[in-house]
C-alpha cells in the first residue's frame, strides 16, 4: 500500500449523478475527496461509519440530524455513525475532504458499484 498519493492521479469514481470521489485509505481510516457539481444533491442517508470533514472549495447546504447549515471553505463537520445527513449544492462546484472510520469497503476501487448501499432516509 502506498504512503504518498497525488490526489489528481487517484481515479475519480461516481458516487451519484453530480458527485465524484477520490479515495485513499489505511487499515483504520479512509480519506475521500468529494467533488460536487452545481446544484447536485446527496440525499439524506445513514451509514455506520463515523465521518468528519472540511469544506475545501465552494459552498453547500449540509444537513446533519435536524440541523441545517450553510457550509463554506474552512467549515468542518463531524457525523457520528448512524446519524442521517445529506448535502444540497448551490450554484457552484464544491470540494470537501471527508474522513471515514472505519474505511468504507464500498468506496475502495475493487468494489464495482459505489451506489449500491445508498438509500434515502425518510424523515
């Protein structure tokens, strides 16, 4: 397993229409560069993994549990496993760095279909 990565050389994988990932991981942690197109939507969903992140570029609306925030570059978030969350894009592309623990097996390149576990959670 490599110790150094050039993020631009890591292949992009489509998460859902309008959102792509570049993932790097170790045994207990995964880093994911998430890029979203303008007005893209990552529906409210849950997963057992703990997730933390920082907005690198652009802006978007993020829902975590019952809270909704306008997120800008430098804003951070921490999402405990099992808590519903989602993103609605504004009129610009956005980039966020997400960290997952443990690594999400379905986000590793060996997994053919990233979107298989994405199910919208009804509030």
